C-alpha cells in the first residue's frame, strides 16, 4: 500500500503552531464479492466479447482515517476505484465536517462502502484475451487438443484477476479555527483490487466440427538434385554363399527439382572402384519434364571380368577357399548439374566359389562333404526387361533417401548366405524329384505377415493394456529362401513405421519387435511386407495384413 501525506503551515497573527500528520487506510472489503466481468463465446470456438455492460461494475471497499488535533474532515475527501488513470466509480463518503476522524471509534474501525460505475476494462488487459489465454494453457498437452477445447468452451471458466483495479482514499482536513491564512492537510492511501472474470460456457461448442487441417505447404527448394539413392545387386542381405554370380547389377534413383518449365537432361555414368582399379560405364541420360523422382538406367558388370576389362577378377582356385570380391560404385555427372545432396558410394563384398566346385559346409547346416557334380553356373539374380533389378540390399546396402539432407555413408555389404539342406545331384533329382542346388537357388519365396501382437520379448502387455512394443511375425511360405527385406507398419493414426526383416529360409518365419512412438491400444493396424515390390515372389497378392489392433 502507498500512503501520501500533505502537511501545511497555518499562519496566525499571534505566531505559528507545529502540526502532526493525518493518516488514512483503505482495503477491499473481506468476504464481499469481487467486481465481476462477463465474457461470452458466440462462435463456440473461442471467447469473443464482454457482455452485461449495462450492469457496470460494483465495488466493496472499507476506509478509515484521522485528522490532526484541532482539525476536522472536509467534503473534499473521496473514495474511488480507478483503472490506470481513468476513474471507474466514486463512493458517497457522507463526510461529517464536525468530526476529526473518519470511521467508527475515532477512525479505529472500518467504514464499509458499496458503490458502482460503468464498465471500464481492467488494468491487467482485455478480459477476452484472458479467457482465451486460459483456454490455450489449460488444453495444451491434451491427447486431443480440439476435444479438450470443446469441453472447456462448453463448461466455462471462472478466474480471479489480481490487481485489476485500484482503490484510492483521500482524506482532506481543515483547522477548527481558521486564521487569516491557512491551507488544508491531507492523507492519501491506495490498495489493489481483485476482480472476477466469468468466461461463460456455450454448450453449442460441443457441436462445432473439427476443422480440416491446412494444406501442406511445400518449402521451396533450389533447382537441381535434392536426393540420390544407389543400390547393388547382389547385396549382403541376400545372404548368399555359393557359386559366383554371372553379373553384378547396379541401379539408383534421383529426385530432381525443376524451377523452370524447360525439361532437363540428367547425364551420368557409373564409376566402379576395386582397390586401385577403376571402370566406368557408358554415359546414360534421364530426362525430367517435371519435378520428381526417377529411376536411373541400370548398369551390369560381367563377373568375373577378363583381365583386359580394366579389373582382373580371378576365380577361386580351390573349392574350400572362397574368394571375396569387394568394391564400390558411385555416380559421376556429365556436364553442369546443380547438386544439393551428398551421395556416398554403395559398398559391397561378394563371397563365392568357382563354378563346378563343391559347396563348403556352413556351421549349423550339417555336413555337405560329398562333392557336387559340375554344372552350368547359376544366375542368382534373373532380371525382367520390365522390372527393376530386385533390391536385396534393404538396410545397410541402400543409402536411404532424405531429400535436402546429407545422406549417411553406405555400409559394406558381405554376400555370405548359406544352403540349409544338402542339394540333390542331377541323378538324385531325376530319381526322387529332390531339388538340385540350381533349382533351390531359383525357387521364389512368398512373404506374408501372420500376426501382430502387443508386448516385447517378455510377452503381451498385461490385461490387454496399450503397449509401445509390437511383435510382428513374418513367414516365408515359398519354396525358395527370401532375402532380407522390410515391412511398413501403419499405426491407427496413419503414422508409418518401417522395420528391417532378416533373411528367411523356405518354410521359416521371423519375429520382429517394433517400438512405436506411443502406446498402441485398440484401433486398426495395417502391415505391408516388401511394400516396394523389390523381391520377386511366387504370390504378390498376400503381402498386406490388416487387424483391429494388437493381437486381434
């Protein structure tokens, strides 16, 4: 509280007299209602206006004070409510000029007043803004902010504003005996007032439909390459170990942004490196008539290459000593090309045996001691003229597409898969129908999702509770082994989550545990294995699995 006192000197013909100070106090009446401000929501989406203006504002205040001895109160005294520098309401003090004090017991007790005035906005700001700020703060962080806002707008909010108005009590005093020249004494006291903001509810807010989300705004990007991917086939995830393949296949895709209407011819070639050796493909051209992502022209290398080809691939000389051929491939652009993304080389290693030699035993696969008869080399990666080379490099072999960002380096790929059962010889195959090694390697897989359940490796979430761990079971119902792949899990809110799936032998299955951003309860789940169609399967129609929720 702030008190100011004015003290004056009274001049008399007989001399002068020293005076003491008067005093004054004021407060908001305890237990009485605060002045109330009414705010209404007409739209049902927010609070819109202040209402009941004709009622004005009602204040309850107490005051007391006392003049010095030989002085009495004056009619110039006042008690008022203010908002900043603006007067809001004035109380009727009913001053008795015969009294030295104001209030009962010679100013020892409070004198209460109730007085009103027209509505004036409080010092603390717009009540409408206060209601909407409360609406935003109380619904922030809610699971569904729109529904939380609807409920609060329908029910309403009552809030107390501190320091919304100010009470001022001014006590003016005059001498009992007025000399020829005199001036009044005075004391001033002020106090902060509280007010109630009543944000009235509107039940119609519950019927307001949720607005459509604004259309996605695409950030303008510069002309040129925004992202690039490369892949090698065979790749590590094919889990191959056997005869050397006839060819190595390479491919990729480029996301190009056109800023003008003119088409752009992207000219490029592949650069392969093995140790100190290099080999380049011919120059290819991919035309862009609009912004977007396009597959690049594929490139294949005969394997093993002749010494005159620039790289000297030597075939293995001993059946029990596989040879590893390793290297990297990257793109080279011909002519001026604006590039806004970094592409790391795709790395790969191929472990294979010379044609016609025995397949070395693999740990856990049984003893394959009996040699196999020589036969024609097996092409592990048959290509269709209308199909992109199968991408068996899911995971570390593909540099993931991240438009506008620097891509992570490709990881080395080791081509080391195994044959789980001894293959039949040509003679055994003719007699029993058992598959030979070449037949096994050419048989297609058939991938499908068999179940989605909640919980991690320790089991389901108790009582059907929501869990942020989902166990997805992937089976291979085909006759041939399935290379490593991936599946896409679509959560009930549409968020996609992709996860890698290890290689699966024919008739086998794998279980992959996926961690979701938040616990998943009831709601539809959709899982698609090999969504990009990179693996050639015997049945391409059963890759999608739909359930009503985990375990359903």
